C-alpha cells in the first residue's frame, strides 16, 4: 500500500567513478507530500544519489520511478518538465545577474518553446498575456520568500542565506511536484533558517514533496518525518527520527566513519 503513495522510488541504484563505488545498490521510496531527510557521513553517496535521481549523472544500474513512470536516464531538463527539480549550490550563474534575472533563468528551456510558438502575427496578445502571468509569478514567489526588495540587486551581493532563498524560489518557479534540496541551510543564519523551514513546511502542506540532504542533525530530526541514512553507498536505515536515533548501525556508521 505504501508503494502506491510513493511519488519517487529508486531501486538498486549504482554509480561508479573509476574504482570508487559511490552508490552501491541504493533503494528507497519517498511518500508523496512528505519531508524526508537524506543523511550519512561524508562520502556516503548522498550527492551522487541526488545527481542520479535528477539526471545529472547517469546510473550504471538501477531504476528511478517518478510519479509511476520510469524516468531512468532522462536529463535534468526533462525531469524538471515532469515535476522533479533540484536546487544547486550555485554561484556560477549568479554573478553579474540580478535576482530577477536569475529567477527568469528558471524558465530557460521550458517555456521558451511555447513562448516562441506564440510569436506569430495574430497571437501576439497571448504572448503578452503569458509574459505578464510569468512575471506575476516571479514577483509572487519573490514576495513569498521576502526577497522582492532585492529583485534588482546583483545576486553576487546576496548573503549566503538570501542566496538559498533565491535558489529555492527559482526551483519553485519550474512548477515542481517534488524538490530535492542539497544542504539548504548551509551558511544560513538562524533567522533565515527559520524562514526557510517555515516556507518548506508551508509548501509541504500545499502538497509539495521534499527530499533534503542536510548536515545539521537538529534540522533533520526536528523537521523531517522520515529519515534515510546512507553509508558507503548503501541505504543503511530508513525510519522516523526516533527510530533512526536509536539505530545501533546508524550510530556505528557515524562513529566508525
Ligand atoms: P556525500 O554527498 O554523501 O558526501 P558523494 O556522493 O559526494 O558523498 O561521494 C560519494 C563517493 O563518490 C566519495 O568517495 C566521493 O569521493 C566519490 N565521488 C563523488 N563524485 C565523484 C566524481 N565526480 N568523481 C570521482 N569520485 C566521485
Ligand atoms: Mg554531498
């Protein structure tokens, strides 16, 4: 019964880099509408797993099932189109562009085609209409994350926390069903951290599904209803924060390195 409510299922995922087995037969399911934490010691394979799920890396073996469909081998942009998006710890695109311009980047490669289709005589009105709706959404999202006052600021000048808010805002614009967040709280001060977590909980109650990798154990244990623990490329344990904290193997993995 549980599998039917899973928005995402990965089975026997494998990824090697030369002689290193980064992900070694990982399997787990993520329930729709849940907030799940993915934890594990450094080098456990968390980021690689994210990259396999979101099509950044191609798996050597295993399957990724999203919303009941096999999406194994699809690229990041195709997955975004299906409602699966990840935030990146970005910096590359940020510099030299304003917050607003960064937000508009979210539509790259998605709306482009449909927008161009409407650029023909007679339907220009609908293009203007679409652009207006798009801009409305951008501003609404900036307001939701309380960074609208920074819209014309060079994104390079944002604090670490504001940058995280921008990353999440931008991911949201792609109209996702599920968001994967890689260390969303890194470099975020307590005030912004609370703001970010509030937004995540709010979005969750609206039906969005979240999977997050986060080093801050308090964040994971106080906010996630399910925690997946990886160790040496494998899923060591999956359960509630209470179950995870009482799991001898988990404690050993962290202590033993
Ligand atoms: P985590 O995010 O849990 O810290 P990673 O998924 O980043 O772990 O890394 C898992 C293992 O794979 C590590 O041993 C790491 O050094 C290795 N690894 C990750 N990405 C690459 C890569 N692009 N090339 C070579 N080795 C990699
Ligand atoms: Mg990592």
